[in-house]
């Protein structure tokens, strides 16, 4: 594990783009398969929970495919499911940790935010219907969101690299979570640049799509449009921080 220069945040994106260009159809197909799985999970909350827990398993397969692409090997579509054949229990434990931790964070946020926050989350239009109530509860809501960030961000940082760490470097789940957290903490500046560029790209795509569809659908489409480059760029950043050269 190493600390990298701030400019590497941009280099990860360039490396992810180059890796995308090596197998563009493969990454687009991977994205399409994942989109179908996630869309189908919307049919029932239990399916959605299951897919959320299995997400690291799919990411591990994608990570192995990125490594194969870097070596110039052919990549069958079935490689997306390689995580089900290689240490699936460890990968599922990462997904389970993420799901449970995020539920706990939400419970804490709602406990601090009170009924007004719960109403706003379930019905955003309530803000315009009861402006005085929202204004009175605003300090409490802000405290709740601040606490949510305080707990939620470390969880996200711990999970970010964990599937790649298990799939590529054979770490155990706890070691993978801790390595991911430490790797991101010591590389805050390049990660900020990396996130800022992707946020800007997502913002641009969102506004492009929002002109022809509803905002929620536009946001979802913008996220999926970035996936074929986003996942390879995570692979490039992982290799840069935990060993190997930046590139594609």
C-alpha cells in the first residue's frame, strides 16, 4: 500500500478509459447484465436486499476481468460471475457488512432527525406543504445528516476496494475492509480529484438526459452510463495504491 500523488486521481480515470477501450463491448455487456439484475431486484425488497449483498461478488468478477484484459486475455461474459466460484463467502460477508452498516446508519439518522425527516424522506413534497414545520426542524435534520455522514463515509471507504482486495490479492474480509479504509485515508487528495471528475461527468450526463426524461430516470441512466469506465478505473486505482503500475 502506498500514498500516491494527487495527479493520480486523474490518471486513474485515464487508465480506466484505456482499459475500457481494450474491451468496450465486454464492459458494456457487463453493465447491461448488471442493469438487468438490479432492475429485476426492484420487484421486491427482498430481491433488492439480496442483490445489494451480492454486489461485491459481481464486482470481484469484474475485477478479475479487468486483470485479464490488462494481460491481453479474452474475457467470456461468464467471467462477471467468477466471484461465485472464487471465495463467494468472503465476498458475501463484505456485502452483508455494507448492508447492515448502512441500515444502522439510517436508523441513527432517523432517530436524530425525528418525524419531520422521516416524512421528508418518504414524501419530499411535504417540504412545500409544511414549510414552517420543516424550518423548525432544520437544525435537528442537519445534525442527523451530519452524523449520518460521520458514520456512513467510513463505511463506504471500507467497502470501496474490499471486493478487489479479496479477488486480486486474496485478503480475508476484515483485512480487506481495513486495507480499503487505510488506502483511501492516505490517498484523500487523489480520491477527491477522482470523485470530483466523475461527479462532474455524472452531473453533465444527468442534465443531458433530464431534458428528455424525468429526473430520477435521468440520474439512474447517468450512473449506468459511467459504469463501463468507472469499474475499470477503480481497478486501476486499486493497482496503483496496492501494487502495480497506473495505466491501461
